[in-house]
C-alpha cells in the first residue's frame, strides 16, 4: 500500500525537488510534457507510492498544502497562495465525482509546482486559444501521477484491457483512461471535446476568506477532455 513518508522532512524538499527538475528557461511543449512525466514519477518515488490506485494523500498530506471545498465555483478547481497561513490552498468544487476531484487535485498541484517558472513556448501553428499549453501540461502531469506508465502497461499487458475495468482499477474517469491509453500508444488517439468542462478558472469571490499575496494566485483558464 502507500508508505507516506515523514512529512516533517518534506516541507520544502518535495516541491523544491520537483521544481528543480525544470530548467530555468521557457520550455517547448514537448519538453514540458516530458518533464511533467518525470516530475510525476519523482513525486511517486518521493512519496513511496508503489501501488494502485494512487492515493491523493501523496499531495494532501504534504506540509504547506491545504485542501478546501466550495460549492459555488464555476470551475472544478483553483489554487491560491494563502499568505496568512503561508501555504498553498487547492480548492475543489464540492459535489463532483471523486475521480474528477482526484484528477483536478493533481492538475492544480502541477500549477503550484510551475508557479514562477518561465513558461512554455508553443509554435503559433500549435497554439490553441481554448487550451493554453499550461493546461495541457497540468493534465498530463495529473494523468502521469494517477496512471503511471509502468503500472498501466503492467495492467494492460497482464490482460486488463477494457477502459471500464482499467478506470475502476486506477480510480479515474473512463474519459481520462481513454486519453491516457492513447498517449501511451495502447489505443487510437481520441478527439478532444470541443466544449470542454472547466478544470480551473478564477472563481469570483472564491478567495474571500483568504489573504492572497505573493506569490500570486494561480488563475489558469480552462482544461479539456481529460479526467472528467
Ligand atoms: Zn489548470
């Protein structure tokens, strides 16, 4: 099961360790995706997560991370720096399926890791107005944590090949599993929903009870098709 290591030693080391994997320059999208998977695997290793389903406690038990739930927010999640309590707060929309909470939590954690980084350069031909590169990369990180390549392939080539069964096994949505299998070359690629559900967005008034300061709140626009 999950051997959550002593959090008192990890206040800076997990986040700092993951941030240290990013070079201090703008990244191309393919680099950012590759590094997101590297960070995901490093997170799993640092937190001693060896089994499935991956426990979100690998993030929620970290010092310096708070989790909140709100009903009245227009997107599934957001991340804020709470300057009063000196911690990051990931807010999840209450009432959504646990599979979506899990995915959104990891998506938001990637935004926290990337806070202050130089960002991603996307060729104009690949740029998407509706899907900023940071959202794609945050989704990829979440998928890589919750559906590690090694464990997906072990399950798949061990005979578990239906989307439904794999999704249940890894506690993710069927949509998320479908996309992940395509990323790993185990199924055909999938189309992205042209009207995606919002993953994270600035919800008005969401931070009314917080003292927001530097570093500034993460307010990334939207996300698509992954991990409903
Ligand atoms: Zn986002």
